[in-house]
């Protein structure tokens, strides 16, 4: 199953939300929604993952009316939560075993490429 992302599609966001819940990330964190929006942006344009600081944070910050620094912190928080509660799943998404918490860029990349190029076995 390959998920084609349309930023306006509730169905596509619901798939991302479901996956985040499986990773232990809950909607009471701002990063839940900000990371989902970042994943959606990157699914449309995967090259954004090359420069997260310049091509993702500002657009997510603009959408949520906050600062790029807040977006980075919020996504880093949900990445840590997922690592603390489901590091095995994150390692499974990677081509190699992760020995430490992924960076925000790595976290987003793992999720984007999970939706774009895998059979979505966790959903």
C-alpha cells in the first residue's frame, strides 16, 4: 500500500495520525500535528528532507502560526517519545538498527519513506 499524500485529504492525515499513535505519540503534544504536517509536506516533496531547517520548519511554523524553533523542539519531543516507547519499530523502519534516538531529520525521513515505499505493515 502506497499512500499518495494530498495535504487537504483528511484520509491521508488520518493514516499519519494512526501511525503516530502506534509509535506512542499522542495528540496532546503540539508536535503530533506539526510532525504530521511536516510528513505530509515531505511526502509531496521528499527533497525537503535534505534541508529540514530551511525547507520544513519555516513552512510548518507559518501554518501553525509559531516559530521555526518551536516546531523543531516540538517535533524533537515527539521523536524522543517514539524512541522511548517504540524504538524497535523505528529501528525496523530503518535499513539498519538504530543505536540512539534519531534526529528530527532522520525521524521524518523514516516515516516519509515508510509511507512512500513500504507495504505499511504497521497500519
